[in-house]
C-alpha cells in the first residue's frame, strides 16, 4: 500500500517511527526483495537523556542510509534546565501535559541537572548544548523541535551553529556513563 502511494505521487517517501533495529531491517529487506519503495527515514526519540537509538539503530541508520529524524531532542524541555529542583513553569510542556512522564524520574532529573551544570560551566545555554550534541551525530537527518515561544525557537535554531569542544563532549559522555 505504501509503495502504491509513492508510485501514485501521493507521498514522496516512506518513514518509520518508534521502530526497532529488527523492524527497520525487515522493512529494508522486504522492499529490496519485492522491489517496493524503500524506507527513507526513522523517527525515534533521541536526546542526552535517551540515547537508546545508539544501540543497533545508529549503525543501521548510517550503513543503510536511513537517517534519524530525532524527536524530543530536548526531552520535553527537561534539558533546558527549566524544571530543575522541581520547578513547574506554568506554560511549559510538562506542566501542561502531565501524562509525559518519560523524563521526570529521579535518575533523569539528576542527569539533566548534571548536563545543565556542565553547559553553564562552559558558558553555553543548556538547551543549545543538548541540541548541538544531537545535531552532531553522524546518523542524524534532522531534529524535530517543539519550541513554545519565538525566543525559544530562535535560541534552538542558533544551536545549529554551535560546535562543541572535545572537552565538553568528554563531559557529556562522562555524565551519560554515570547515569
């Protein structure tokens, strides 16, 4: 059906979302064997608090040319630092949508606090550091942003110009290993 839609010009490409390494490879194998439209991307969560994409899927994305469209690159804003110490800004996403609990556990809060401290120690906006890290990954096609204000959007877009130093990346990796 998806191939029919591509052939009819109703869609340009096929993408997967929240898929596993096995699932992506199965889609690729079937499309190759049956001569169907090939998967062009995979949309999964990816951020400093959720790097599960790196286990299996990163290699597939790189070697099979199926880039990641990373959603939630700021972990619902947790990596901006605005929720530190239990803060709940009234207009913020996690304040408005309490069902999103993925990044609100004590381990995520501790890791987020460490990332925010690292960014501030290096004189960098924490959200920009988190986005710059995601944007630097070789398997990335794009990061899907969800800014709640024009100022947040401008700041997020500026992260595309930020290059993280080796020392800063080493700090990020140390926090990742710890948490």
